[in-house]
């Protein structure tokens, strides 16, 4: 994948289909996840994604990224939330907000920042894990997952993977250190 700023320049240059594929590969899961957190599933989440892409398609030709005006992440958040709100208003029936934990669109707005930030962090973690998976042995990654993500004890992980308890701690430290570095680079790349 290209860097974030390079990708934005490619999108603004015109009809670069590969750039749009890269954009979708990078942000589709994030947009869908935020839509789902607002109670939009299946075809409704698809519509939100399509609406976001259409809005960007209209806005990107000639787009000049200026980090002093804010981050692209904020711009994408705004477009995504507008698409979600439009879909919820379009549905405006008693079941519109089922699953969102809110009783009105105003209530959703209250939670929007928190939901976006949580999904943004998860997005970065998923992207970083893809990179880290190529850099560590499968056994180490499985041990890391068992210990850190599934909450198993170091003793259980040590026995299951045939490594010492100290090795379990070392694996955790190495993988977390690398994940932190990759995520920091991703955030820096966003401008």
C-alpha cells in the first residue's frame, strides 16, 4: 500500500482506479464498523460505504491536502457520520435506532466521537497486525494471541506452545513493542 498522503494525491489526480482500490482496502472495514455501531447492518452499511465513496469521488478531484487545516481522519469521520445520519433519517421508523443504543439521532451524535475513536484505534490495530504477522513466527503470534488477547495465563501458554514462561513474557514485549512502532508510523503517515 502507498503512504497515506501519496494515496490522497493519487485520488485527487483523477480516475486512478488502483488508488480507489487502495483506499477501499484501507478504509472499508472502518466505515462499515462505524455504520454497524450506529445500528446499520448489511445493505444499510453497504449504502453508507457507497455514499462515503460517492462524496469523496466528488470532493477529491483537485483536492489539496493541507495538514494545517486538519487531518484527513477528521474529514473522513465527518463524511462517514453524515452518510450514517442520512441513512438513519431515510429509514426514520421506530426501528431506525434499534441496536444503536440511542433513542434519537441527537443521542447518536453524543456517542459519535467515542465510537469513531474506538473504531479508529481498532482499524490501526488490524492494519498493524497485518504487518507484524509477516515479521514474527506463527508460534510466537499464536502465543501472543493466547496470552494477550485471550487472557490465558503465562503458565498455560508456556505449556501449550512448548516455551518457557520467560519466553511468553518476551514474546509479549517484542510483539507489543513492534505493534506500537507500526501504529505510531501509521498515525504519523496520516499527517
